[in-house]
C-alpha cells in the first residue's frame, strides 16, 4: 500500500514538496489551517478588487527555480511586473530603475499557488496541533481533536515558530527550529476613487515606518480603478506597534505614505490592515531543509533559506529530495 505522506502547510514550500513527491509517484495529503492554499503569497478579495497583502513579487536566481518559473509563465500563471520603480531615502523620492526581472501571479498573487494546488488532495481550515508516531505510522491531530492518518512520513512546511510546536517527536529538530526568530509586518491597503497624481508604481523605502509600497493597477491583470495601494511597514515599526488597533495602524502608515509620495493624499475611500506575525526570518539561514530522516520527519519553509518565495520553493524541493533519497536507500 502506498501510505500517503502528510504535508502540513500549503504555502509555496509545501506545494513545492507535494509536486516533487507526486512526480515521483508518491501520494500526499496537504493540511492547512487557512481556507485556501498560498500562505504568505495571499491575496485578499475585497470590494476594491484583489489585493496582494503578502508577497509583492518574486525574483528567480537559482537555475532550477528559473526553469520552473518559465514553465509557470508558459502556463499563463505568472506575468512579469515592470513598475515605475522608485526609492525613498531621508524623505527624498527618486526614480530607481533596474533590469531585475520580477514576477507576479495573475490575476492575483494567490492564483499561482491555487494553480499549483490543482487537484492535489488537501484539507483546509484544519489547524494541526500534534504530530505523533504510532508503532509504524504517523498520525496528526487537529485543533478540534480529530485525528488524521496513517501517514508514512510527515513534512512540516510552516513558519518556524509554528513548526517548532509540531516537532516534539524529534526534540533535536524542534530545538533547531525553535532557535529561528521571525519578524512581523503590518500591511495596509488604501484605495482612492480619484487616482493619486504620482508616477510612482513601486517604491523601496528607507528612513520611514514604511519599507515598501506598490500600486496595484501597475500589476498585470489587476483592476485599474479605484487606485489601490499596498503599504508594508518595516519589521521594526511593526514589532513596536504589534498590538496597535488596525484603524490606528492605517492612519499612521497613511501619514507616512503621504509624507513620502510627493503628492496630495486625501482620506482613503477604502482601507484595511493585516498583521503578519511571522512575515520573515530575522536572520538568513542556509539550511535548505531540516530532517530526522530515520524518524521520517522533514521540515521546510522560506526561513530555511532566503525568506523569499524562491527560498520557499527550493526548501520544499530539498525536503522532498531528502525524503526520496532516504526511501531509496532503505528499500
Ligand atoms: P507560508 O506561505 O507561510 O505557508 C505556510 C502555510 O502553513 C500557511 O498557509 C499556513 O496557513 C499553514 N499553517 C501554519 N501553521 C499550521 C498548522 N499548525 N496547521 C496547518 N497549517 C498551518 N517574498 C518574496 O520573494 N518577495 C516579496 O516581495 C515578498 N514580500 C513579502 C511581504 C510580506 C508582507 C510577507 C508576509 C512575505 C513576503 N515575502 C516575499 C515572503 C514570501 O511570502 C514567503 O517567503 C513565502 O510565501 C513563504 O512560503 P512558505 O510555504 O515557506 O510559508
Ligand atoms: P529585489 O532584488 O527586487 O530586491 C532586493 C532588495 O534590493 C530590496 O529589498 C531593495 O532593498 C533592494 N533593491 C532592489 N532593486 C532596487 C531598486 N531598483 N532600487 C532600490 N533598491 C532596490 O527582490 P528579492 O531579492 O527577490 O527580494 C524580494 C523582496 O521581498 C525584497 O524587497 C524583500 O524586502 C521583500 N520581502 C519582504 C518580506 C516582508 O515580510 N515584508 C518578506 C520577505 C521578502
């Protein structure tokens, strides 16, 4: 019997591992606490259109990732994003063009992970709280107390602080994962019925509560009206204001935006705030993936590598590679 492999987390890392394992002829079962796949490559459906609140775009530098990105582009799941790119230093806004290729899911960022999910078996709205090994197989328990299994192996593909809690079966692994700190980010979306009078479409920001801003209508496939923007606060500001009410976060970041954008910014006609508790790893690691291969427990995620979409995909590939290698070795 081909006992399935459980994958906890259906963000880019979990989906990457799932693809590699199914391509090798193995069965997988994905679990995610959210109502859909994608994790931090999320897009929020709103009255002003889809808003990419997490990952804004991604780059491809690794040769294998470049190849897969090309395939996704040929499938029509991705487009290149070529914004009028600016930077802001000490309140000075300047054009900052470059030749970097940047990709986005179309018509929203989450469309890419939705396409990657395809027909893979997945259980959503299912927060896994316990991962334990019986005599022969693994079992999972969710937040409602329901158990799932049996599974031959488990891949944990969630942010490090959430992964550590699921690794009590492998204390050494749990200790390494628990040492990884992740930083928060407040994201705010603003919508203006009358378009702002600025050529800016994307901006890397320094010396401000803001770190980044993007204009949605510059992204292929997005609605052009109203004029919606996504602002990301720095992790330092987000940490300091972690418990601030969303309305206050919106107001403070709107003011920071108005200060740097160089045109009149009226009250927004639409606004929302989203707090990412585990947005990015505090420090870079070069782990690719972690495992207790003899036990059959694997861990992957962006935090094992670059803290970016590319790192998440590579980490999922590596977890799957190590699982397949161990399986081959022991067959
Ligand atoms: P995630 O996407 O976090 O996936 C983990 C999944 O696990 C989630 O779906 C979650 O619901 C699920 N989960 C967690 N715990 C449990 C549990 N107990 N049981 C079941 N399911 C669980 N990267 C870039 O390359 N470019 C960018 O511009 C960029 N901007 C970003 C901006 C922000 C605000 C944020 C937050 C991230 C950004 N990133 C960016 C990073 C990028 O989004 C991540 O690197 C990547 O999406 C991480 O994928 P992942 O699969 O490792 O984790
Ligand atoms: P990238 O090459 O576009 O950017 C990397 C970094 O280089 C930028 O953060 C910026 O500081 C700088 N940079 C690049 N082009 C620039 C330009 N034209 N002018 C001025 N500065 C420029 O993309 P990447 O390496 O794939 O990184 C992805 C992006 O994702 C980064 O901006 C990173 O900060 C962001 N990210 C954000 C979070 C979060 O939680 N907010 C998490 C992970 C990654």
